[in-house]
């Protein structure tokens, strides 16, 4: 996605070209739903060599808001930054919910 250290003048990311963890590309943050994320991340076709728990853990690491913002937000065009922030927050919230649900089923 680019070279860390570049600033907004070199922005190359839009909401639409971020590889959101959904089967269909979302048009906006409201399209990033629990069902959309779960259908990709929990699919038996996704990383079949990893457990669902491992896939969710990886999702949490990749989409952690502080890490995402610190690493990628400088590449996002300013007009899309609010939607990208909202989308990242949605992915993180959904990942936490899915992980909590899986943990409850194990108890």
C-alpha cells in the first residue's frame, strides 16, 4: 500500500480501494456489517489452514484502529479519512464481537 513515512501530499488510498475484510467491496462504512465480515473471515474457504479463532485474532491485529491510523491514514485522501476511520472502527468492533461470541460458545 505504499512506503511508510509519506504524508497526505502523496495520498493514494480512497475508501473504495482499501481491501476491506468483506466478500463484496463496501460502498461506505455502513456496508461493513457483522454479517459481511463474518461471511469472509469465518468462511471455510478463507485461510483453511487456520482456525476461526486464529483468523479472528489476525483480523484484530490487522485492523486495530491505532495501528491502522498510525500506519495507513497518511495515505488516505483527506476527503475519505472520516469514512475510513469509521470503517476501521467498525471492523475492529465486529472482530471483537465475533471473538467474544466464539469464546462464549467454548464455555
